[in-house]
């Protein structure tokens, strides 16, 4: 392990879903602009290598 911090992907995805849900519940929206090549938190985490 050394100095690397490792996370369980399922736990991280659950956290990201909770955060996204909380933002949605509070009326916070992150508009996606394809020209800016931005992704949501869930999309970014889903692209991480397992």
C-alpha cells in the first residue's frame, strides 16, 4: 500500500450519488455544455479505472 490511499469504488459511487441527489434536492443544477467537455461527478468517477 505504501502512501497510496485506496477507496472502494462502490462506496465512492454511492457517495457521489448521495452528493448528486442532495444537490438536486436543493435545486442546484450543473448544466452540461458539450462545447466545454465537462462531465458530472458521477460521469467522471465512472470513467476511473477500477
